[in-house]
């Protein structure tokens, strides 16, 4: 990244970006933490400055101080742009394939039996981004349990960013952006070849998935418990205390013995590990009764 100058507080700036002081960064970081639980690393200052400068110019504001006042004042529409600017949505179908292998081999056959006996099966993609993860889950469900639509099987997909949810709900993707580990997995998701450069998710997969907006740092309007939660590459945006609260809350909405999958660079440690046992690479199972694992590791 080429630098075109320095602002008074010593932060690098790019041509066209609005001056961004250390105090501006602290104010932005405080708002992001209070509203969304996000922990903004100082290394992201230049990217944050560039992304939010575009919003400040679009709104005709004088600078970051005015922008912070607008966000703090409860401008919900601009709050949507704010969260979009601060997060990065990088995903693809069947990302971290080992999770889906475990899901299909060890978990979904038992859940299919549960559904056939009249039970509810609930799976949650928490932080679903543009939808590739929940549609991959649906592809795995139907691969193991083709008659799932005739039973009480549902996939909840949530994200804090309304812009990515709109893309997810459409279920149509640019063909060039569709990455799959194998052609066989791609055939699960799309019913036909690309048309006009876009691929459309099969209707039977879309019927299993419900998309909702949810801020994981706010109350969860969730009733009942889940059999599987995928909350992957979400906690990387949080500090350790916020991560611990997230894992603890996830345990509260999981059935005992149910599974939680997290991102490849994430770990559950400390007190929340009393609630889980590690059963694979970034794969955890909700303990039947709380343990004392973190004290054993101390």
C-alpha cells in the first residue's frame, strides 16, 4: 500500500482519505466494541480510515468526530454501513471441509434418526456471511438425509451485516466466485450450469434455510436448543472476554452432547472449556455435565 503523506497524529493516510487521528481511532474502536463486541486491532487503522472515509464523504460530514456522533446517536441505517466497513466477509462453499466430513460421518446420521422418530433437528450457521456456509450445511443434510424436507429439520443462518444477508437470501452467485473442494460438492449446491455468469442454489436447499439478522453481542431471541452450531471465523473479531462469553452462550443453546464448530484459528480455552470437550480439529461437543478442564490445564 503506497503512502501519500502523514497526518498530524502520525497515522499514515492515502490520497483522498479523511484525516484520522489516534483519538478518532479510539472513538471508532469504542463504538465497535460497545455495539458489536468487535475488537479493532491498531494494525487495521489504515483500512478503517479508508473504508469510513468513503462513508463520511457520502454523508457530507466534516470528519470522523462528526461520524462518531452520528453512529453514537443511533443512526440505524448508517450503523449498517458501519458494520459492513469494519468486517471482512471471506467465505466459500464447504470451507474447512473436515468439519463437513465429520458432520456427515458422525453427526447427521444420528440426527436423521432423531427426525424420523418425530424429533426436531436444528442447525445454526452463526455468522453466515453471504450464505455459502448454510447452503453447504443444507447440501450435507440432503446428502445424508434426502427426505429431510418431510421432517422437522431447519437451518438458521444469521449475520450482523444486512448487506451480506441480502446476497445470501438471493441464493445466486457469480460463477467466477464459486469455489468448491470437488466438482461433486458443487453438484450438490447448484442444480444446473451457470446462466448469464451466475449460479443459483437448488430450491430444495434454500427451503431448509432461514436467514435472520442477529448481533451476537446483543440478546439472542432464540427459543429451543440446537443440535449443531457452526460459529466459524467470527470470534477472531472479539477480545478474549467477549470470546469467552460467546462460547458460554453457545453452550447454553446447545443440547447436551450437541456440537460446536469454530474457525481454524480459534480455540476454546479457560472457563468455557468446562462446558465443552474437544472432539476434533476446532470441533467441540457440549458436555453432558460441566467439567473442570480449565483448572486441570492451569
